[in-house]
C-alpha cells in the first residue's frame, strides 16, 4: 500500500488544490478584467524564465534519495546564488517587459519578490520529497490552505486587484517555505558542502541542455499575448482551472519516481504498471466528464468564457495524455541509476535521463509550431486559443508513443484490460452526465457526485483489480476506526 498511499495523499492534495483554485479563480475572474487576468498568466510565464536555474534541483532529489544529506544545504546555497543573479537580470529588463506585455509597472517589485522564494522553495521541496514524499505533500496542503485564507481576505477587504492577488499567492509560498525548512532542518546541521554543490552543477548540464525546451513551451502565452491579445490568453488559460483536474491524475503515481530510485530493479515493472492503473483510474473519467460538461463548467466561472468549451475539451484530452506521459517519464528516469555513484558528467549523455529530457524538445517544438500556425490562420481570440490547445494535444500523443516504446523495453506492459474497463465505465458515466445542465456550483457538485457513483459502482462490478483496491481501502478505514481512541469501551 506504500506506493498507493503516497499517490492517494498527492491526489487528495490536488483535489484540495482544485477546490481552493476554484474559489481563488472565482474571486479573481469576477473582479479582474480579462486583460488583468491575462496579465496574471503572462507574469507566471515570465517567472518560469526567471527561475529556470531551479533545474539543478533535479539532482538534489536524486542525490538525497541515494542518502547524501549534503545535497540539501548544497541546493540552498545554489538557490541563493542563482536567485540573486536572476533577480538582477529581471530588474534590468523590467521596463522593456512591462512595455512589451502590458504589465503594470507597479507590480514589478512583487514579481521580483517571487524569484528568491521560488528558488528556495524548489531546493527545499526537492530534498524533502526525496527523503519523505509524505512530508513534501503536507507542505502543499499548507500552501493551499494559506491561499484559501488569502482569497477570503481579498474578498472581505476588497483587495482584489492584480497587486493584491500577487501578494496573496506570494505570502502562501512563504508559509510553505517555512514548513519545508522545518522538515529539512535535520539536513542543515552542517554548512553547504562544496563538492556536492560542484557535482550538482556539473551534472546539471543535462538539464541545461533540456531547459531550452521548457523555455520554448513557455513562450505560448507570450506569443498569444503579443500577436493576438490578452483576451485570447484568457480563453487559452482559463480552461486550465478544469483541465488541470484531469492532469492531476498524474499525482496518483507521484510516489513512483522516489520508489524506483530506492528499490530493487526486479520490482520496477510491477510498480510502473500499478502506477499506470492508478493514473488512468481517475484520468479517464475526469477527461470524459470534462468533454460532456465543458460549457457548464466555464459558465460557472463566468458566462463570458462559455464559448471556450471546445478549448476546454482539447485541453482536457491533452491533460490526460500528459498525465500518462508524466508517469512514463518518471519510470524511465527512475529506472536509470547511472548516477548512483560518481560518474563523469559526459557519461550522462548516454543515459535515459538525458534522452527523456531531449524528448521535451520534440514536444515543445511541435506545440509551439502549432501555436504559430493558429496565430497565422486566425485572429479570432477563440480560434487562436483552440488551435493552440490542439497543437499541444498532437505533441503529447507523439511523445506518448515514444515513451511507451521505451518502458516496454524494460519489461513494462500496458494494462490494456483495465484501460478498456475504465473507458466503458466512463462512457456510461458520461451518458448520465449528458442528462444534466448544471449552471451553479452546487448543481455541478451534485452532478459530479452522481456520475462518480455511477462510474465507481460500474467499475466495482466489472474490474477485479478495482474491487481489490476498494476492499483494501475499506479495510484500512475500519482498522483506523478501531484503533482510534474511544472506539472500544
């Protein structure tokens, strides 16, 4: 149950994230103009460029998982160096950035404040996750709770401005950083270890080569903003409030990577196959549900976004494929142990770690070419947003085919029977969902509950694996209740 328990905690956190996110986005979309909402998305993309050096923390996770506690202080030392350089560069470019992307100059100091916080959070989280995935996910619960409190305060105090939103989210990240620091305090007894820091940097050429693919992918929002409009950006990004629900199914397999780094190779294939079942168990029905209820979900956010229903459908399918790709990519990189002992940095070029990162270039280039095509063929904001989302769907499908081939070479087999049963139960659920037309949050929640009952009941009848899982969960709940204080007289 270890792998399943970690996945369940991460997925439950993502559901909590959805609830908090819906509240937060409702507060934002109903008080900010679409141009300001689009500017918020543009700022997020700009920060991905400013914090790209967090890529070194990939090796903090791997080294800490192998038992090297010096990876934690070394990661924090590197975070201090890189965040200082990134903040200085952003400050120099701030006037040009504000002008090019219609960012109000008054929010630039807040954007700058995000940079060191992101670097510190990334280093700490990478280490805590390697040592204890449960503690890492608990820090995310803390972050979401802080954001929920911030959303309530914004609404009550009337501070729903672009500045207020940025400040609220920044404060939430700071709270999470404090929790992570408490979790990692045992690793910080000594000073940063220079040899470990040098190793992290020397290995990070792999990530640096791959970083361009992430920068290419992050250009989608900037291109749409510059060559179309921030209204198109709003249609393009607002669907993520629900498409992310589909993508969050990846987190049911969040424990796979750490487990593969710390387990024997003979059990790896079984762990990967189990992870794929867990991801698809939730990914399939959430994607099908989004396809059917897309107009209703967007109407609940704000009726002005209802025409973007097809954008949400494309984004939901993309999120499902991306969730599977995420699990397969974790499997490929977790199975690779070439760096368990000191190796020359050049040796990493032959590893699956490097090859899987190069695969990101294929995804990014195809996706951005599709965005450019959408910009060239349509000036309508909705047309641009839909074309851009479809381009990412095509890119993810191609990546899926390549990753599936790689993991099959390691003895992993796709759980085709389970996939067929998940799909059949999901289609029945979708037929039920099509009978309703929810236009309020409460109505939508009732429909989700009814459809979930149909899906899981059907699956319990037709799938032995799910029956076994359900019985184990029920047994664990019963045992917890019996062991609780006051349960016995």
